[in-house]
C-alpha cells in the first residue's frame, strides 16, 4: 500500500528536486535590484544583483518580474519552515526506529508507530520540496558556496528518503508473513542514519 502511495510523488521528486534556497528574500529597491538575505545583516556591497541571479534587464523592467521575486521569496520562506518542521518527525522516527529494531529482534512484529512517523515525515518532506520546485527560478544561474553544497546533499537525502520508506515497507510485509528479514534490517538502518545525517547537514547549511 505504501508503495502505491509513494509511486507518483517519489518519481516526481527524484527528477524535479532542486536545492533549498532557505531564508532568501528578493527585493527590487529604487536604486537597483538586489538580493537580501533574510534574518542576516547584509551590507549593500555584499548584495547580489538580479543579473547575478540570472534575470535579464528585460525581466526586471516589468511588473511580472517583481511579482515573481515576491512569489519566490514567500514560497521559499514557507519551504524553510516546512523543512525545519520535517526534521522533528524524522529525528523522532529515527530514535523510535532504534527501539523498534530491538523489539523486532526479540520477536515483536508491531512497527505501526515507526511506520506512521515514516509516512508523516515523507509527507512533510514532499510538501516542503514542492514549494521549492514550484517557486519561480532564476535563468541559467550556477549555484556556488553553501548553496552548491546543499544541492549536492539533496541528491543524497532525496533518494534515501524514498529508499528508506520503501525498504521499511518490504520489512513490514516480511514480518506480517513471518518471513526472515535477512540483511534488510541492517541496510535499512544504514540508509536511515545517512538520510538523517545528510538532511540535518543540508538544513544547517542553509539555516545558520
């Protein structure tokens, strides 16, 4: 059942996901367009021009450009909030997963709480990603610095998010059928640990 729920969303996220430009606010002041970082003291000399972001002069000389900038700023703020919120069930699920693994090793097959938290985490993760994916984007702009690192990490924790929940579903099926798990438990644990580590690193880079 979980595989069916995740099928469409998983494929879309794998091919469309991009890095999270968390905490970015775009504005067009009178003296010229600049990029101002939200919640940070940024001097005008350090600000990036709209040209640096990939918008052409024609793009910023019409009402739609300002609308796109405002929309991007709002969507990425929501994305950042949802990204932080996702970390809560993800960490909780990881901790509960450790106790669940011990319980399963002792013959218990009840993994319902762990599974429910996994679905909740995936739902929040997917919603957060959607706000970034659908936000208006600069044209032909290469990512540098922290954003480039964040992009690289996204290509690790994104497929792991999908792989972890799918392997968990396979394990639940085997437990329900009273079949041995083999090495699935160890593989699931390694992937979950890597997922949590890369996600929190990615979140920290773009938040602090």
